[in-house]
C-alpha cells in the first residue's frame, strides 16, 4: 500500500487493526450481502478511519449456507459495515461525489 494521509490533519495514517471483517450491504433497508477481510488504518490526530487492503475474493456471500454463522462469529471490535451507495444517498442529507444513486442524471 502506498502512503495514505488524512486530508484534514495532513498526518500519515497508521495501522490499527489487521484482519477486520467488512460487512458489505445491499438494498434499502441495508441487508448483509458479502463478507470481506481488510485492514484498518487511522489518523493519529483526529482518529479518522481508513479501511483498505480488501481481500481479492469475499469470505462469504448471503446465499451460502454458513453465511449467518460467519456473521455471528465476527468479533465486535473487528466488524465494519460498508453501506450501499443507494442507501447512503437516501439517508445522507446532501449529495457528494462518493454518495450518488446509480443512474443519477445531473440535469434533473
């Protein structure tokens, strides 16, 4: 991984946790869809978190038999949730370039 810096503090992110489990969600309301392994970095000044170094393949997907068991086995301190852009666009009070509904027409 290249050097990552906090845009607010201009400080280099530091490794916090290796091997966090990211729960990718889909739909509205969000429902667990896939599980991924990743690493957690944080800004030493403002404590902003950066999740990066995702695994190449998901650990599990929601149609697999053991998905619920794998969800239950994730330790609380190592669980991160990745919400779908559609859900975020409906819940965030403003639109950003990162949170935009699919098929968005800027002329509307």
